[in-house]
């Protein structure tokens, strides 16, 4: 200790000699700096911290395995805006419709950036994709381009829509489920393949069979990546832990499995490059390769960036939609009276044919069921973290530039002020007095909003309607006889996923 004190004293004396300051003036200077820092800190008005913060770890232990529930519970005690300590970093949490809409929609650009995230950044080579890219021209150009291409490929209604492809996949899914002959079955993998085939056809012009081992490996890799990204959050909080054996296992597994997905996409890019028809682009990769050559809409686009953009769409294109569809089957199985009303409406409107998008406006109860599923179990309960692009004021609180901000979408959808008895599954919430669907209900943002809104929202809504209505028209779903009802709390990963469950599909 004496050595340290002597070292400090000698260095201070050296500084004084070089600068020509006296000890007295040096002490006055230090006091002034400390006072200014103190006054600046006092001048700021940061959001409060909930109880449960511990040294080094902050609130990590208090958040537990269901952080969306804990954050929503803290809202009742600390208000719509508060700060959680994630290791050594503060994260501002936004709860409730007013605060979240203000940030994501009303002042979107001020909250549209992304904070550093070691694992996610490493997987996409530090922002070479769309989802993790920081706010700026690169992000805007890539998202605008991807959205335009997806619309060209059918993410729209009317002529040129991808509707027929989705209906074909729905028919394939029907045939696959029929093979189980009414026996108790976990159809999660089958639903995953059906939904994934839609985005894969748009991305790279191909589909997978339900028994395809390559796709099963891809699906398993994706699930592993998402699981390990959650387990590996400690690496994001303390990046140096990536060098510690055992502790770094999650990050190693996430990077290993994500490389499998990247390898498949790279192979597809190489194949597309060899067979590129510049006059007739067939899919997303074709459009991207043409843009790599022309550099008209996305400055600096390379095949590597194309790979990461495609990986983004692959990750986002079926995980959220698959889980929402599984939640819909779970809740419809647990509520046979609601299932019966859905089927009565389908029989009256669609008849013996298969549902089409043209039927959507005539099926308000079907639409209300899907909206209620997205409300009661929003698969994106906590959005990917945002970051402020400038100093902002949220309510009465001051938020510095570069602060990590976490919108809690779960708090919107389970807010009793907007949704009385929020734990009850009730599609009637989304119907007005005349039985029509409420178009833009308040406190309902399952796809986020603003600059970072899900770019595949329209595609997801098309898929959910067509898959759900086709399945319910063809089958009655029941819980296996003697089996306990499926759990409805879900598993919190990057998305809120149903616990594995079995059902019996009885042909109608």
C-alpha cells in the first residue's frame, strides 16, 4: 500500500512540475472538476432503479428466467420508465403503451439505433446485417431495399402475391398432419417446415420436405443459436468472460451453430451467382446479386453483407411466425367453444374450398382469434435492445445519448387498463359492437413499431391467416385423452415459445 501511495505522490509532483501548478492550485482544480461532475450528475434526472441490485451483477439475478414478467411486475411499483443495471451498464426499460409508442413510433429516430452486443454483433460481423445494424444510412438502405424486394416477390395482396405459395404449403401441412391418424402428436417441427418453406422460397427459391435431414439440421442450429444467445447473455454483460472455459460454452456453441446456417446460405449464393438470369431475378438472392453488381440502392453492398441480410430473414422469417401459429393451436385446443365458433364462421364463408386472402374481410372472428393470440402471448415480449441516437427526455426523466433502451411489449399486451382480465383468452376484445375487427387497437404492438418495425409483418399476417384458417377448417384439435392441459406460461428465449405439447387432429 505504501508503494502505491508513494507512486501516486511522485507522479502528482511530476505533473505539477511540468505544468507549473502549485499544490494549492492543483487541489482547487481537482475540487472544481469534482464539483462540476457532481452538479452535472445532479442536473440529470435518471429513471429510478428497482430494488434487488447487487454489486457487479446489477439486476441480473433479480430478473430470473422470466424477465418479461419481472419487468412488468416492477412497472406496478416503479412506473412506466425505470433503469435496470445489467452488470456494469444501465438499461432503461420502457413499459406501457404511452412510453413505448412515444419511443418506437412518435420519436422513432431518437431510439432507432442498436447498442453493442458482443454475441449478436459477432454472429453478424458487427452490423453487416439489418437487425443489428446501427442507425444510419447503411441500415436505412438495406431495410428499404429488402422490403422492396420482398414486395416484388409477393409480400403484398393482389396480383403477384405469394398467397398461392402459402396455400400450397398449407395443403402440404394438412397432408402431413393427417398422417398422424388422430394420434397424439407434437407437430411443432411440421409447422416449422411449412412456415420456413415460405421464406425459403422467397429467399433462395427452394423448399424442404418434412423429413429432410438438411432442414432438420438447419432448424436445430437455429434453435440452438437462439437458446445460447439467451444463456450467453453473461458474455454480453462481461465480454471478457468469453475467454473463460466453461463460462464461454454458450457463446462458442452459438457461433458454431450460426456458422452452419451461414455455410448453407453461402453455398446458395454461389449457386445463384453461377445461374443468375439478370433479366429475370427469381428470388431475394438474385435481386441482391444484381444490386452487388449495380450498386444503385445499397451503397457498398457485398456478397458477405447479402449473406448476413439473408441470415436475418431466415432467422426472423419463421421463428416468430411458427411460434405464434403454435400458440394459436394451443389456445384453440384449450378453448373448444371458441374453436367451434371459428369453424362455424369458416363453414359459412368458405364452404368446402380452401380459405384464401379474399375471405379475410369476411372472417372477423378468425382474425380476432389471431389478434388475441398475439396479444396474450406476444412472441417478441421484449424487443431487441434499442439505443438512443441523441440525448432525450422520456416523461420526467433524462436519457443520455447512447443509452440502451429495452421496450417491454409484454407490458402493453397484458395491461388491465386496456385489456380487462388480461390472462383470459377472449377474441371478442378485437370485435366492435357490430362484430367487425378493430383495425388499430391501442396498446397492441406485436411487431414493434417505427423505424425498427418488423419488415416481414405483412408476410407474417398473410401466413398466420392462411395456415390457421386452413388448419381449423380441416381439423378439430383436442388435448389427448387423459393428458394434462398444455402449459400456457411459455419458455422465454429470444422469443416466447410454448412448452412442447401434443394434440390430436381430428379430420372434420
